[in-house]
């Protein structure tokens, strides 16, 4: 899969659409709040150019990391996003059921 895969954009939009909503509380919101607490100001400055980025800036800097096949049928159905520059071991993992987003989870 390449970054031209249309599911990458769909997965990223699924992440953004969950932020600040009940369905994002234990995944997207947790990812943002965890990293605001754990990443020090110098690392943020180096990575994003701001030592205290907003929640939206953190979400905007997410990068596509990888996609993989959780059902072992040869069709990627899970798309992982993370912070740039190996800033974290955590990912936001977006799973598809066919063409529909099934879930978004924070994983390490």
C-alpha cells in the first residue's frame, strides 16, 4: 500500500471526527492528552516548532505509519497513525470492515 491508498484519508478523517466526542474519549482524546503530558516541551519544539502545541496541532501532525492485514486475507484493513520523528511508540489504529470504519483504537 502506498500513501495514495484512499483508505488512508478515510482513516485519518475517522480519527479527526472522533476527537472531543464520546466515541473518541478512550482512543483519540486519550492519545492527545497522554502525549501532551508525556512529551516534553523541547521535543514538541523540535518536532512541531511549538513547545506547547494545541490538541488540533497534535492531530494535524499525525503521520501514516503502516497498514496491515488483520484477517490474513491479503487485504489491508488496519491503518496506523502516529506522531512524527519516532516521538512515541503509540499509534492510533483504524480498522475497516470492508469500506466502513469499524473502530479506532490507541495501541502500542
